[in-house]
């Protein structure tokens, strides 16, 4: 019971800490301002908890987690903060004009849908599974308790017009809701045994998965934030981002293994987050106080988790298989 409570708290906190604080979207002074902190924890924490519990309740795996995470991203960015539609959203920069069509910031919308599914949802779930392996396949809430994050998301959505001024046209809200429903249905209907992993255990050492994660995130950031200023057409930027994501998925399907892959997953997460850790020092140099401390703290946390997970290696060697367990969450 103690591990379950700790896993629940860690999951609820890791999502906003990763997606908002580490990414620099909400610097320390803004992130830890009490009203904003409660809002972010209520939003991200409810989203990641709901995704995890639904995936386990439905008996689904990582594809469904990513699809539900994409639905969450549309809820946050489309219905609550409405950055998908607001051309003056604070984080957009050139993307407020570049790729904007029919009232939608398309490059930003595609990128944030992928980002939330991966960084806001999947990464915290992986980390909590590694921190509390006994809870990996255990529900952290009962079905009645799961109504609490649903209620939190409903309340935040209801009060969002008082927090964010931009008001898109009504049909754009309908499009966002329809997209959420479609992603949710896809997650529910997705076969549990897909993808068909090519091996029982990872065929590559952890360093390769670290490189995969790092290069994927690095090239994604370059595609989204650098190529728009290089004269490339918006549809080409979106296509490159989608091709990169599909390519990374293909590599993982063919190399990660269906089990015994905890070190591979952790290395992948470290690679995905490494660019943000590096950029945190750039933020500090640009006058955003506390970001270097955020980067250092997260790096230390990941290092200690790698040491902890790696301690299982002797037992894994005794079984003549790589470290890790499990086919699903």
C-alpha cells in the first residue's frame, strides 16, 4: 500500500515537472507559484493518471498510452489553453504565422500532440514503473476514485475561459473534441499484442536506446523550431516530423524486445530528456533564474534511477537474459 501511494504521488508530480518545468515552458518562479502549481498538477497529474489507469483497465499497452496521451494533448492545448488556435500564444514565436491555416496553428498542433503523448504521459509512466516495479501492472486507483481526475479536468476546462482570453470559433472546439474522441476510440480498439516485437529481449545495448531518444528529440526540435525559418513549406515540416516519429517507432519495434527491457526504456527516456537538460543551462544564461538547478536536479535523479535499475543486472545475468520484465505497462 505504501508503494502504491508513493507511485501515485510520483506519477502526478512527474508529469508537470517534466513537461512544464524541465522543458522551460514554466520556469521555476512561475511553476512553483502556488496557484499555478496547483493548476499544473491538477491538469497534468489528472491527465497522466487517467491515461495510465484506463490503459491498465482496458488491458492495453504502449500504443494505447500514446494515443490516449495524444487525446490529452488535444484537451490541454485545444480546449483549455487553446494554443492550437491562438496566433499570439506565448510559446509560438514564428509558428503563430508559419503553418497557420483555417484558424489552426498546424505545425504547433502536430508537434504538441506528439510531445504530450510522449513527454507528458508516456515518460512519467515509464519512470514510475521503474521506480516502483511492484506497481507496474497494478491499478493505483479504484474505478470510483478515477472519477476524481475526470472531475478535475472537467473543472479546469470549465474555468479555462477565465484564465485564457483567446476565444476560437465554435467549430474549432468541435474539431478538437472530435479529434479527442477518435484518439480515445483508437486507443480502446488498438490490439494489445501490437506491435509484434521482433525479439524477446532488446537486441541493442542501452547506449543505443539513449542515442535513439536523444537524436529523436534533437531532430524534432530542429524540425519544429529551426526549419520554419529556413523557407521550408509547412506541410514539409509536418511530414518530416511524422516521418521521424514513424522511423523512431520502427527502430524501437525491431530492437526493444517484448520484455526484459527496463534498462532500454530508461536509456530511451534519458535520451529524450537530455536535450531539455542541456537547454536548461542556456535558459539560465538567458536570464531565466533557476533553470540550471532544474537541469542538474533532473540529471541527478535520472542517474540515481539508472544506478538503482542497474542493480538488477547480476540477477538478470544469472537468468541469462537482459534486465527487466514484462510485455506491457
